[in-house]
C-alpha cells in the first residue's frame, strides 16, 4: 500500500533536487537540519528542532535531478519514500512523493494515510514557498494534537 502526493514547482529540476540533497538548503523547507549531503548508500541524520525529534534515513538510490529513494522507520523495516522529479520545461518541475509500506490490514490504515498525505502536502507547500518566493518561515508550522 502506498500514498502518492504531487505538486508543480516553478523552478528548474536542478534547484528542486538540490533543495533536498544539500544540507544547507533542507532547513529552509523541511527538517531543521541534515547531517550531510544525500548520496546513495549513506545514512543521513535529520533533526526537527521544533519537535525535539531526530531520525535516520538510509539513502537507497539517487539519480541526479531525477529521483531520490530512501527508507525511514524503526529497525530498517520502515517505509520506502521515492521522490521523483519530472522536468516539464527549463523552469517547471513536477515533484512526486510516493511513500510505500503501509500495512493494509492495520485498523488505523486510513488515519495513517491521511496523516501521511497531510505531511507530504505540507512539506511540498513549504518547498514551493521556499523555492518560488524565498519564504522559509512555513517549515515547522504544522500543529498536531
């Protein structure tokens, strides 16, 4: 079971790709910090200062300006996230985030899928605001009770 989220970003694919893999940029729209540049085979530590949280992701695959695949979750048994970048023209990118690994038999599946979709839509909105308008105050603003 997977969850797919898409958004159009009015920036070149290279800028969208670099926003994720460059640790100096990710803090402008998603996590507070990234331990290092994202490269295939690396384990990256991501921090959320606002939520006093930290997690590790394992980069499974990187295709420059095309795709980032990582795994997150406990004990290497977490979900696989695929971020695909599709260049529409020299100034427009369609970004797709596909998270797979949801248990179809879990009683909380619908709630998990909705929470997951909300998170990806929020992150992509923050990315769009950062890349298109230079707005970086949106990140960390999602409130969950």
